[in-house]
């Protein structure tokens, strides 16, 4: 199966696991990647307690990444959290960046309240593929995210699990607005749990891709 997301991430099938805190251990991630999708290490991956410092977190992440590499030679990604609350830097984010460069992990699922230009710039300088998920997405914010230079977008409706958007906009309301305005691939997330939801996403001029239990939509090219 070949489409823009498989080509972008170097995977066989357009299936991406959600970066779930605590749940996405090395074993979980490797299983998804070995099946042809994209496994994603989440915050505190493989742990039962939060890290006590940025250094501790970096050490844990390094060990978990190396476990993944021992279990698969397929591509995988790491969740990358942009600094929050107006901060331009964060010691934990800096530590993750250093680990990813050292361990040569080139795919990230970046999340935040907005794209932080400094972070995106240094990721792109190191040839990372950046898939961006806004924590409270709107049409305006996602259009700006594309302009900033991210490689793909995760469009998260209010139905999604994990971090809840501040805006009560449904997936199937937000996705068609975004795919009408951006040219980069779009991944729909939230409330898509069966074939009917998957089919509905394709009606908006989309091709399919799974993100956790959500469906990727790739803007159809005009003839």
C-alpha cells in the first residue's frame, strides 16, 4: 500500500499507533512496526513512575529506544512535546532532542498548543520527519502549522481520547475543512471506531490511514 504517509515515514502500511502515556512500551512499539505500521514511544514509555529529572528521563528514553531497536529494524517514532505555556525552551524537550539525535531516530509525533518555531527549526535541520498534533486544533491553527513547515498534521476531534481539545469540534466537522485548505497529509483522530467511520472520512476527498484507532486522510489530488 503506497500513499504519501507511507512514503513520508518509510512504512509498509499507513497505520500509526497513538503515543499513549505509560502504555507504549518498546514491546508495543516494535510489534506495530514489525507488522508494517509505525509504532510510537509515548511520554514515560515503558515506565511505571515519572522521571525525576530531565537527565533521568533521557536515560530512560535512551534505554527504551535501544530496546525497540533490538526488537525491530523497522521505522518507529517518538512523541515530542513542544514547550508549553509560552516557554521557548524546556529542559525535558531539550533532553529528548539530544537523545533522538544521538540515537538517530528520525520520526517524531510532535504535540503542543502551537508549533514552536525554534523546535521545528532544529528538528528540520537534523532531517526529522515531523507529524504535528495540536492539542486544541482549529482550522486557523492547523493552516498556520502547515505554513510553519511540518510534514503532516493530525487533526483531532473532540471525540479523541487522551488530551481533550478545548474546543468541542467533532472530527468529521474539522477534517473536511482542513483537507480543503492544506496540501500536506492529514491524519484524522477521534471517534472513528469502525468501517463506517473510516468510509465517512474518505468521502471528504481522503485516502485512509490509521492512527491508533483513528483514520488518516490524505487530500485527494485534483485532476
